[in-house]
C-alpha cells in the first residue's frame, strides 16, 4: 500500500525504534515533521535506554517508553506486562521505524487501528500492517532520513527539515565547559564563568553497550596508562582545529580503521596546526586507546567513563571530529560539527552524516555492498584505507 491514504483524527501516535543511537537520531527529522503535521497529537516512542537518553529533551516527543530486553523485559512475564501497558495507552497510530519482527509485533499488540511499516523484507507480523511500503531500497541508494520520511508520507506527512534534533541543557553544556577550563586551562571554550563539577551530576545513569559503551562515572583527566597529566598546546593556528575530537571505536570490527592511523593523524594535527585533541573511548575500547597513546608523541585530552549525555556535551564543544561509522559520528552530525567519517562495508549513502561540513572517506571495493560478517578479504576496505585519504579530507574542510 504505497499510495498515501487520507487519515484523519490522528491524536495518539506510537513510534517504534528499538535499535541504535544513530537510528534514533536519524529518526528525529521525521518526528519533527510528524509534530508539524499533527501539532495537537500525543507522540510517544518505544526505544532502548541509550536512545531514550539521546531523545530525552526532544521537544517533539511527549512520552518515552524504554524497552530493555536484556534486563527489565528479559522475562516473559515482564514482556507481557510491557505489552499490556502499551495496549492500555489507546494509541490510534503506530509507526514502525525499525523494520523488525519484534517492532511489527509491538505495533500490532498496541491496538492501534493505523499501523505503518514495511513489507519490503521478510519480517514476521508485517501482514498485520495497515499501511506499508513494499518496495525495497537497494544499498547505496537512499539515506535513512528519507526512508523514514517515506513511511510517514503514507499518513499525509510531508518531508520537512533534514536537521537532526539533539538538545542539551545549559547545565550539561556547563559541565563540559568547566571540565575543559579546570583541567586544560582554556578560557576560550565559550565558557562564561567557572562552575563546580558536581559530585553527583544530574545526567542519566547507565551503561551503553554499543561499541562505545561509556558508563556513568568520572572523567579521565590525564594519561591513564602511566603517570602524568595531558599536555596540549596553548594555542591553535587554525580555528577549525581548536579542539579536535577523535573516536576510534565502532560497534563491530569491520568499522574500525587502524588505531595507529588515528595516532598519526592526531600528531600531524598537533604538529602542523597546534590542535588540541580529545580522544574518546569506552570501557571495551581500552585496547584502541592504548595503541593510540603508545604511538603518539603528544598526549591528548582523554575522555572515558562518561554517561551518554556527558559524551554529547563534550562532542558539542568540538570544533572538528574524526571518527569511524559510529554513534558519536551521528552525535557530531546533529551538532553540525565539521566531520571526517571513515566508512568500510557499511552503506555510507544510508548512514553517512548529511550536513554540508561532513565528508565520508572510504575505499572503493568491487565487493560493495556486502555482508561484513561474511567478509573474505579481512576487512580490507577499512584496514587498508590510506592515511593520506583521511588527511586530504581533513584539509578539504578548511
């Protein structure tokens, strides 16, 4: 049912998106368009904890329903309770943004009379949808933002702004500002005054097991593998490289550019532009950080052991960002930070950053598009990507 059918009296909308951070952020343009079309409707979303934190201050969302299949909703009885709660909320419209059997089932059990989703792939319960898209988008042809717009167009929602929506509170911004001021002596990070870092900061708690699982805790303020504090230049010769964020992690091995390459890029930025470098890594990325730090002749600012909201606040303060295809890449994109994103086998057309100050760097391979978990070339597309390609992309954004 790919034609738009006039739908009236939509007042209580359920969105279903229980996957990653990038997926949640790339849904926000569609959520904004929904709000514009149905300004008086209640909009709720089912999402996992990390997505809930990303969307926690989104002005277009009225209610966030956290689905936690690994803990709270692991048992059958708790799943039944969750589905029963959904039913009691009397949704009239359910939109399946994540094409999965579970999400199709959630839409069905919600009791919504209008159920929007996809039949383009063989997913269970897709036959319970009332409005659907049946054509499949081949890899490398359409961005996720546009795929989401396609779905809501079925209920008369017109395409809107493509900007990702990620809001930070003043206290969250001040937290990052104060850390940088206190520990790195900078007075030009848009800091108006010095604030005390709270012992119990008002940020969401929890761990994020997505390839960059920053758990709630304290900031690393120096060099974690040997004694001493971070040493960074006192001035920057180019404003674009005033504070460069680097995240070498990713959710799977096929997305990881070699850590020693990140080390060389960081040193070149410091040597040639006197850049300040912030290195982000999570608790299962210590090995990447160790390699980078062992290869670098300079010492970066280290950020680890932080909550997701704190991570966002630090990324928002970056003047430039270099990363693999990852959640932090989408966060940087939401803040329209100049970004060089390194892609391997992932569909860069569907998931690449969209703003004009972002560049995707990748190696052309005759095996793209592919299924990375079946790779027979040892992830050559990522591992053999030349440093010069990334460096030239960085210079191209000056």
